[in-house]
């Protein structure tokens, strides 16, 4: 029997999950099984879809919030086993192998590992080390007024309110909202919402949802407008993207 280098778990709850800023000595890989996660770390804040996960090295302060009911998973890695893993927080795609191995590990009892379990743990560590980092998350603003706008958009991606209406709701001038939002996130408010919709669309495509259903869920009046937006951002249509992923 071998000492366990990691501990995995799954969790779910019918309401949103909010975890305040904290840190721990272990590294943590975490993600959602459905929905979007807002993640805050030392070097920024991101929105991450269920197709991706976040690696948080030991001793890095982080917080998270789900948008809607939460179902997710975590793998806590012993600090000594983190030496060969990324030294900075990062977003990475969840491979099928990593997802299955983490799910298997979540079923283990606490304590030492047998030889088979040790091999699965090794696969998880190898997958974390080898997974390419992706600039896939969507940056969140830090200004409290802008953050309120961003979270409102994420909570209802079909909301069609424009910059003027969102600015009035948040108690900030439209000019200030547009200027500071772009400065803090790299996107205009409109482009930021479009990218958030893309992240959600990728998740729904991966789940097998019909393109028409996705378009309506995201607030598009017709499927053609959604397909045009998706092709403009991703370079391919939703159907072609699904076929190649």
C-alpha cells in the first residue's frame, strides 16, 4: 500500500456555490460538470466553462462562484507531488482521460492506495502536468460596479439589455462602463457578453444540445444569427465545431 498523493471528490447542490477567498497547502484541480464558474485568483479572475478546469498551485489564494445550481469536482494534490506541476494558476481543457480518472479517484476511501489506485493517481498527475494551458477563461472586472454588471450578464445570458440600460442599473455612466470594462477585461461590454455566450454554447454543444435550442437559450431570435456569430468568433459553424471536437 502506498501513501495517497491526491484526494478527489465530487459535489453538487441545488443552489449556486460561493466559496470565499482561501488557500491551502495542497494543489487543487477543479471544475464544473455543468454550468459556468467564476474563479478569482492572485493574478486575475476568469469565467470557465465545464469543458475546462482550473489548476491552483499550493498556497495561492482563490475563490469561486457558480452561476446557477452547482455540480462539480476537485482533485487535491499533496504539496510534495506538485513539484512537477504548473507553478501558477492556469486554465486547461479537461481531457476524457482526466475526467474519468478523477471520477474513479472520487470513489476511493481515505487512506493508502493499492497498486491499481496508485497507477490511476499517476495518470491524473501526468494529465495535469501535460495538459496545455489555454487562455480560454473570460476575465472579470475588479471594479465592484462593473463586476455586478458582469455577474448579472452571466446569470442571464439571454438578457438583451444594452450598455445604457446596464450602466443605469449599476449606477455608472455608460461612457465610464464602456471605457473601464474594456480596460479591465480587454473586451467591450457587448463583446464580453458575446464571449460569455460562446463559452456557454461550447458547453451545450459538448452536452449534445441541438443548435436551435442553444441559440434560443442564449437569447438569439433566430438560429441564423447565432450561427453567424459563432462562425465569426470560432471560425467554423457550431455543427462543424461539434463534429471536430
